């Protein structure tokens, strides 16, 4: 059975923030995520992260880490929330400085607010000659969102995702915001978390990217995720390196599930492989019955 045992305060250790990037189409979400992914160089490792596994972790020069969901836009955010998954600690909302506050900017703001997730604004494209960051900040002020340099408490930073200007400082502000949240998790128990994406790879079978949110996942664990289960045969990080274990706020892709769970499905680890399989089968059966019923109506 899936039991959530409450952690004792002394078992909780600091964990990295999980960040989603949202904003209006063409305002630079993908460019920002790409820049961070490609430019991040962890000590001792050369080159950026080349794999697209739906989520990635980066480490800043000071050693602090941030986990990013690599699916820009609020569709992913709302789809996950609709499945009951809360996988974002902080939202970066990108707003292009050569444009107005647009409908999807407003939508992103309301989604973050509805989820109780703090926002850090990235005022983007400041390299453009017609960029006017103050116009965006004024627009935000008119929505009762006062950013710091307008005397408010909401973090924002002017950036160019194209050239990387200000991105480091933006991430420092994200970490500052994270500090206020005092994010913690117990790494010393079996893992729980959320599926970010999954697909069938012709050579390797089903590959699922999951975000561990509590506990530690290990190769050999029996996992149940949505309607699928299986023994974790191998795990890889965002650099394609094999890893043996993954702790809180760590995204990994895993091999071994008997199908592709959906983004937003939660995963749990079971001691008993058969029990995981039984629940998965039961869920699949319920789903089939439900779709037969809806087809009849
Ligand atoms: P998304 O739809 O929000 O993911 O936006 P993209 O990242 O795809 O960017 C849309 C367009 O704006 C692309 O042509 C990018 O090259 C361009 N772009 C994004 N960021 C910047 C920036 O900082 N400066 C400039 N000049 N162009 C940018």
C-alpha cells in the first residue's frame, strides 16, 4: 500500500528548488532554458547538458543547485496540477521588454498565484534597441505586482536570454527566493516524486524522466508510476551519465517500467514487486472501465 509517513523535523534536510519557466509565446522561455542548460558547467565536467529529458539540474559557481522543468509554458504546469502533482517551488515568468504584458503573461501569473508559487520575473530581450523594461514593470505595478526596483517585494531581473546577460543574477534571485521558502525533504527513506515525461525508445524500452521529491531512488527499486510498474534497471542524469541513486529535487531518467506513465503521475517505491504490479494493473483496469462508460454516454 502507499503510505505517507510523516517526517520528523530532524530528518528533513535542505533541498534544491524546482523551477518552472512560464510566459507569453515568443517572449523567450525556450531561449532562457536553453541558455541555462548549455552554459552550465559543473566543476570537473566540460560542456553543457546536451540531453533533453524534460528536466535538468544545474549547479551554480557557489555550489548551490536548481532543478528546472525543461518544458516551457504553463500547459505542462497546469497539466501536472490537474493530476494533483505539485512540482514547482518557484516560477520564473519571462516577459519580453519590447512587448506589452500579454494575455499569456497574465495567465502565467494567475497560475502561479493559484498554486501559491512565488514568482521571479525575467524581463527579457533587453539587448533589443526598442526594449523598455520599465514599461513591463509599470504594467506589473498596475496589476498590483510591485517588483523590487519599483519599491516592492517581488524579484525581477533584466536579462537577454539570447546573449546570457543577467541570467546568472536572475538565478541568484531565484536562490534567494528559495532560501525564504526553507525547502526541505527527507532523503533517508524510499523515494516518492512525479513523472515529468516518458516515451518508448526503440533500443532501450520505456524511458521515464522522473523528479525525485523526497527520499532516495536507487537502481533495483520496484517502482509504481500511474498505471505502470517495474524494477529500475538503470538511471541516468541529464548528462547521460549512469547514476546509482537520486535524492530529493533530482531529475533522472529511468529504465525498467513496463509502459510510459503520464506527465504528472506520481511514483512510489514498493518492497514487493507483485504489489506494485497489482496496483498498476488495477489502475489500468479502472481506466478502461471508465473509458467504456464514457463512450456509452
Ligand atoms: P518562447 O516561445 O517563449 O519559448 O520563445 P523563444 O525562446 O522561442 O524565443 C522567441 C524568439 O525570440 C526567438 O526568435 C528567439 O531567438 C528570440 N529571443 C529570445 N530571447 C531573446 C533575447 O534575449 N534577445 C533577442 N534579441 N531575441 C530573443
